[in-house]
C-alpha cells in the first residue's frame, strides 16, 4: 500500500516471519525513501527507523498493524486542508504527487477512449 501524506510518501507491506513464511506476524514494514518522512509523520517511530541504503526504500521500521492503522486513522481525522496538492510544502514531494495526479487521471477519465 502506498500512502501519500502531505509530509511524506510511504510504502506499507506485510512483514513475513523468516522462520515460518505462513505465520501471520501482525506486523508491517513502514517504508520511506526520504530520511525525514517517517519521523515527520510518525514521531513515535523516529528512534526505531533503520537505514537500509541497499533497498529500494532506504528507511524502514517494523510496526504493529493495528497501531499503524490507528495512526493512519488519526492522520485522516487531522486533515485540515481543502486541497491536498497545495498542502504539500516539500518541493520534491510536490513534484512527485503532481506527476502522480497527472498520470492517474486516465483511471477516471473516458477522454480519448
């Protein structure tokens, strides 16, 4: 799952037990490509972030699924902007989201089909 927050871009994937790949762990990896994104949006995980520079997401933290779901619910409850793209202050992140928005328009548009 990708989460596009106005202060960070995240990938969330199921954490698999390396000893028993069929065992549900109740954990997920919260991953980011930029160093500050996890601490900025999820400060409670700031001291647990691992730097994994050889992976596609260089910053990651193992978290409880239910706890992260609660964090994301709170983030939704705290939305205070009427326009998402305008709320993104980081220039590079804004470019990524603007490109994503533009590329994704075909999903809901029948124009040219």
